C-alpha cells in the first residue's frame, strides 16, 4: 500500500502535500525513537528503543567465539485493537 496515495485519495490532497505530511510524521517518529521517547499510535501499536547488553556469540561460518557489542534497536509492540483485528481475520 502506498500511504501517500491513500492519503491523497481519501482527503482529496495534492500528492506532493500528502508526501510532505507522511514524511513529516515518519520523521517525527524517528526523532522521538532516537531520543529515547516512546511513540504510541492508538489502535495500532507503539515504538520504542530497546537496549541490549553485550554477549558472547558464535560465528556461524567457523564456530569461533566473538564478542557482540551492546546495541540499541527500535522495537514495535502491536496494539490490542490491531492484534484482535488480525486474530479475527485468521
């Protein structure tokens, strides 16, 4: 699905304006996550930043032990309404 086209058609917006709106929303979500804030979209889900500690891993090619450094990754948790909607359709 192309969100820009959907927005443009639903509320009769110029596609360039719709693209600016979508890009602005996505940029705001990215900036909030990067700064450690939690972003919630009601009925859809929430985005946050998760921190992972360092650990010892294995190289799958040769089995050698490697140190995996700590990292922060974006995390998405599905909202209750979306989860129930998907559950009902399956």
